[in-house]
C-alpha cells in the first residue's frame, strides 16, 4: 500500500491534469470472466465479475479502481466447495504513449502499480461448513502493450505479477478491443494465471476468457 500511495502522490505532483482532445479521458467497464483451473491436483471452475474505472489525471498518468467478485468452485466426489473472494483494487499507471482506442490507431506501452485488498469466504456442502480468511493485501506490477489495428480495433497484451513473487505469481493476457461510435467498446481477452507455490508446494493456475463492455468519455 505504501508503494501505491507514493506513486499516486508523484503522479499528481509531477503530471497535473491536462486534456488531450484526440484521446479519451476515462472509462467505466463491466466484465465477466469464466474458465477452468487447477488447485494442486484438484480441478476448479473459475468465474469473476468486475466493475472497473480509469481516469487520466494527465496525458500520461491514469488512476484505476476495481471492484471484483471472484469465485472458485471445487468439484469433489462427495461435495462441492465454493470459495468466493471480494476484492477492492486501486492502481496508478504511467503511459509512455497511448493507443487511440476509439479510432484504433497508434501504439503504446504502460507500467503500473496496483494494490488489492481481498476477503475470501469458503462453503462446503458435505459436511456443511463455512470458513473465512482474514483480509489479505497484495501489490502488483502491471505491464501493458497496445497497438491500433484500424477502424476502432486495437490489440492489447499485458503481464501482471505480484511484487512479492515476481513472475512466479503472474497473469498474462492477450485481447482485442472493438469500439463503436464515439463512446462504446467491447473487448475479449484470453488470460492465463499461475500463483507461486504455497507452504505445501501447491500452485493454482487457470485459463479463462474475459469479455468486457466499456463506456469511454
């Protein structure tokens, strides 16, 4: 959290608010994600819904907010266990250059820092038990590359990694964004994730597809 606060302070001081007419100044999005995963040797179903917002405080710096509901369904022979995680994410991103997603032109790189506060609640059918974990805070580095393909179509690739487990705890995404008119866009992203080994030597991984609808302003 200290890293994020420092980055936010630097961005606001060093890059005052400035408009850039040809590029959007912010966006709000609703996204759903679904796919399969593994937790150790256990198969899982992975689903996520998210509300996300981004606002450019300058030409090169944006602030991000995300509210996520993440679910993992474990399929056992005798019962089904469902773990639900609520997340609040805050982030700041520096853009070396930006893609004009509304026109589908240009290219750009960005690097950001993000903090995630999560609370997890697990329920099992047989026996009927419920367990909860205390709030957990993680910080991430996000690296993104984008390129316009013309006619409102853009390509985006990103790598996100946990600050404490660089590249061992990671998510990699490849996707396309198609905008319609001057305000709306749809995106589809293929995402693979993998966590670092826990104390028992197990990792969690997943392969999911993410669909997002966005409003740009």
